[in-house]
């Protein structure tokens, strides 16, 4: 049987301007399905999750865990090795494939819409803005399809 996760911790990779690819709703906004959105550059989890953790730590504090749907990512380690410790990575097939959940000591549960890496810049920008709008309540497929980040017929980018 082949494991979906590599058991070794991946190295930290520097942020790839993720701040421009991450939007979080303002405090007091309607929760809806998402607390914001993130547009990774690739499906490579070590580089992308490391960059996300670095960006979130600046405003929200450290990250302990990231939950994701393994169908959407390349081979994923069980943890990322950071200077401050490990960030555990957990794959859940029941989680919407366009969603990740981030948890940390000061982050109770941050649910982010994941804009497909292959989405065009204009469509990705619309999806980021839509998911992070204070009154946004749409589902992943609705937000991504109406923004043009997902093809309407196939549900893929």
C-alpha cells in the first residue's frame, strides 16, 4: 500500500510574495463558509504551506496545524519543520478540495478558500476579493465559478 504522506518533515521555504495571494476577512465580518482566501503558486505543499505559515504568523501568530484535502496537493509530509517547531499537516478527504483549515494558539480555526494555482490572475483576484468580502457567504464552487477561477463545466482550473 502506498502512503499519501511522506513521514519526514519538509524544510521551510521562504515566502513567495504570499501576502499578495492571501486575503483574510476583517474582524467582525460575517463568517460564511470562509474567513478569507489563498492563491498558492503550485500544488507543492512544502513550499506553499511554508509560505502561508510565514505570512499568517506576522499578523495572527504561529500555526500548529493545517488541514487540507490531499487530492489537491502533491505528496505531502506529515509536518513542516519551522524554527519555532513543527506544523502538523493533516489530509482529510472529507474536506472540500478547495478549502484548507489553519489552527494555531491564537488562530482558533481559519478556513480559507484555495484558489486553484492554475487560475488566471484576474479570475484569482476576483475570487480572493469575493471570499474575503465582509459579507461573503458563498460556497467554494460558487465563489470560484462566478470569479472565473474554475471552469463551469468541469469544476477544475
